[in-house]
C-alpha cells in the first residue's frame, strides 16, 4: 500500500488484489494532475465540485476515494477496479455508500455536472463511453479528462471534440496531460456504434463461419486474434458432462467452441471486464442451440469458484494491466485454476512463446506439457494432481 497526498489529507491506496510484492501503485501522475486541477493547485482557478460528479475509468479507485466527500458516481468496465475502490474506501475509514458504483454496461446518470474521464487504453471504449454519457452533459458541465502523454493522441481529442464539444489540452506535467472540454449542447447525440460483429474464418473447427459479438474495449474487437485462432485449432477433444471454465473469456469464442464440441458440458465464462462478459454472452447465445445454458461471472481469476469443482479450464491470459506489462494476472489465473480444478482436471493455456508460461505452470502444478506450438505461440496443458 502507498499513500497519496490530497487536499483532504493522505490516503492509503492499493490495487486489488493487494500484493505487497507488486511495486505498482494504485494511481499515477495523471490522477495527481487531475486532483491538483480540481483544487486549483496547478495554478488555475479551483473547480466547483458540485452537483452530480461522474468519475469514468477510475482504474483502482484513487479518484473516487479522493472525491468521496462529494459522493461521486464511479463508472468503470473493471470488476477489479470496483473491488479496489471498495477496499480503498474501507482502509481510509470511508463508508461504502460514499461512492455509487456503476459498470460500463449500466445506465449512466441522467444529468452530470462534473465529468472526470480517465482516458482508457482502448479508443473504442472511450468512444462508447462518450456516446453513452453525452446526453447527460449540459452547457454548464465541467468536463476534464486525464491521462499520461503516451495515452492521449489526436484521435483521443477528436472524440471529445466530436461527441462533447470544443477541446484543448493542458501542458504536460510529469508526463501527464489534461483534456479540457467545453460542452456544446447543439451537437447531435447519436447512439454508440458498438457492439461490432464479424464472421469467423472457415478453417477454425466448430466456430468456422460463425458470428462473434464484440462490445467496445474487447481485445481484437475487429478480427480474431492470432493467439485465439491458434488455440481454436488445438482445443481438447472431450465429451460428457464436463464442468468447463473459459477464464478471461473476452468475447467468449473459446468457451462457445468448447460448448459446441461437447454439448453435455456445463460452461462458465469468467472475466473482470463487464464489456467482455456482455460480448461472451451474446456470442454464446447466437451460436448455441436455443435453451443452452451457461454462467457469465464477473470475477477475480477464479477466487469465487468452489475448490475442486471444475474439470477443464481454458485460458488465453492477458499480459497487460492497463499500460503496464506484467505476468501478475496470468499467475493469479493459474493459481486460481489449480485451486478450482478437481484432481485430474486440466488447465489448457495459449500464450506467446516468449512469456515462458511453462515455467510458471510447472512451479504451480508440478507438471506442464506442450500440446502444440509454432514460432510465436504455444498451447500448454497442466494437470491437477
């Protein structure tokens, strides 16, 4: 846990799940810059924090916790971000009702007086968010975005300009920048163009030629990523009443393939992204027989799955956490899978060859076999002994 100094005092903040060995903080210079701007500590006039305050894309709850005295609405696509916010409020003695938490799939407030946007990694997610929020913005709304310089591009500013109103940027401070936007109520309020759908190629087994749904922010939303494509060609051939988990499901194409190949299986799709879960559910419903059942769970790896209750886990783990490259998420997923699997149950993983997942799996499971590989990817299998 680290401490963030604000005008309201020091706050103890941590990511979720908290890991004392993880050096990454729960905030960065972009969050600090935004808070200084609100206080007028950056040389400008203080911003009146009144009315309905919406904090969008707050990654680990630092902004919502710092502004908890104003009872903000936090809007995020991240289950882990929500859990981090709850934990950070508690560790600072702030009641859980101080922040109203909404997912990116929930209906936003009807009126917003102060809109604070932490620029996401995905331009598509920002586009979808601004489309959904624009009807709540009025002429008097103060709109401020924040991000690191490497996160803010011309396309970012063009989205604010096109969907909200005239936009300019601040000077860069500690490699962070603010986006200052003046709402233009005369701009047309059009529906979001998301979700997008595309047809899968014809050489990937049971999913060949089928349609996949992708809500904004999903990895490779415009095409099938090459790692998943490789995985689809090497999924385990199983039949019977298996309990199968698509862990880190994204748009659900892997879990849907498993359901089609083994109609007797009971599928669970798990992801920390609400947009991903919505995508996975639509992909599953569109490609499986009417009445087919599956569970769609927002979760932290597999911490909420009963031990020894799963036969097969399929996963294409992410190796980024926002802008940070880290294997922490994959390690958490591997540990969670081992705990959830019954003895003899299997974890199948696809990953870039250079990530060295085989080393981690041998350490966690005591075994790891290479199922398939090419110059870029490997499919690995670990068995719960």
